């Protein structure tokens, strides 16, 4: 029995990111995770129907917090759109967990194949990119040790 | 970027009954904070059923000068098996000026006439509901004077 009108949602593919990672800085175990690693974002590209540009080199990090039943994704970096606008991207979401004995290896099979489920946020100035502030997004990510592909969808 | 397709799967609806509203004087930057108490409600759907625990929290929205409203609600869902789940429901809403005027007067408006999307995260114990702690969920809202009905979908 429905409680009321089902609000229909649809996903609209808006753009893709390709990230490259540089230095890897393990924090080691914390009270929340057996494995906390910062991967510095060395650069990348943004392409797609609603946004094109580059990832500002060395502008942030991707820092999964990994425990046995899930990996909590936390990342932040800057995008420079093709028109020069700087946009802050904050990434969050989940990936598969891993046993405590497993070393961090982003390229092992369980991390490949669209296994990251994401809900990124953006902070853009007034102007042509301000729609990023007013839209909810989800994403799918395919993460390897040295790079990642992320596809972003608007929840319309 | 093959393999990064995404779709949404309906998981449940939540009707949240309100108890009292406050809207505070604007800060120097023009942002107004609000408060809406949660009186109770119902959870119903293929993946979760139960109730909203009465008087378990509220929403603390930010009303931005450009008309966008950012929501930040925390309250408790109680599944039929008794499991208590904290929902942190963050979202945003914007609408054309005539729809905003109707909403502020608490007149009925069709949910397709405005954009109101939420991205909740959950604090959930290990057990049958712990998928909520590792699933990206987005929702759409149908807002009424006395309650809102959220329709939630899992990213798959």
C-alpha cells in the first residue's frame, strides 16, 4: 500500500570524470576503519554534455575509509571548467569492504567494474555552472590504483 | 566508460508528519534558518516498513537568498522488527516564483511543479537493515502543509 503519490525520479547522465592519482599516504587504522588511505589527486579530465574541463592538478585527495563490510568514500578536489570557472567537488559514497588482512589494492577485482556508488556535491559560483549547486547527483565509479573513472548523473 | 550505467530501484516511502514550524530572522548574509519538528509518520515499501518515531527530531533548513532551500533533517525510523535507524535527510528544493508563493502560503502544489530531492544517510546497526549503511539512496518529495511524503530509490 502506497502512502501517497510516488514521486518518479530519473537519472540524467551529465558528465564523466577521469582522475589520476599521485602519492598514496596511508594513515593506517583508525577507530572507524582498519584502513584509511589518502590518494592525492594529480589531475584528470571532465567531459560530457553538461560540463567539460580538467581536474586542477594536486587540488585534493580521495580518501576511502575501509572496514570489513564497506568502504566509505570521501574525496575533495577542484575542477576548472573549459570557461575557466573553478568548481569544488566533494565526493562521498560507498564501496565494497575488505577483510582486515587484505592490503590496500585499488586494482583488485572487487574495486573494479563500477563498484563505487557515489553521491557527489558541487560548489560553483553564480553564473552558467550554478545549476550544480541546485541539483542532487549520484555517480558510479570504477577505481584502480592509479586512476578512476566516475560517471555523474543528475537525479531529475 | 562502459559499465558505469546506473538505474534506480524503488525501496520505500516515508510520510513525515510535522509538529510546529519556526523561521528565524535572516543572518547578515541573507540566509534564514528554519525549523520543522517531526511529530511522527509511517514507513512503507518493499525494502523497509515501520514508523517514524514520534518526537524524534526535526528539520533545520537553510533558506538561501536566491530561493533555494537546503534541508538538513535528523529523526528516527523504527522498522517493524523494532530496529531503530537514524535518518539524516539532506536535500534541496527550488521552484518557479509562483510555486514558491503557493508553498509559502501552504497551498497544495503538484510535486512535478518543483524540484525537491533528498539524499539521506543512515546510522543503522548490523543486521537485516544494514544495507542502508552502504547504499546510495536518493528521494523525491511531495510536500503538503501538514506532512511530506518522500519516495526513496536505491542506486543500482
